[in-house]
């Protein structure tokens, strides 16, 4: 019984640690992508306006 309890305890802790690591890595990759920002964010609106101005001048 003690062996099974230890296995379940450390198995659960290991799973949570791996899941947290993969989630953090995925979020970092999403932040580093050169995708346009949301129009709802403060700097997203400015980014869209500057893009329209740049397209109008071309």
C-alpha cells in the first residue's frame, strides 16, 4: 500500500510539473510570434492605425 501511495503521489507531482513546463513554454512561443495585437489592447489600436498609415503611403 505504501508503494502505491508513493507512486501516485510522485506521479501526480511529476505530471503537474511537466504540464506546467509545457504550458509555460507554449505561452512564451505565443508571446514571441510576430502576430498582430488585439484591437482591444491599448497598443493594438495604435499598431493598427500605424499599419493603415503605412499602407496608405505605399
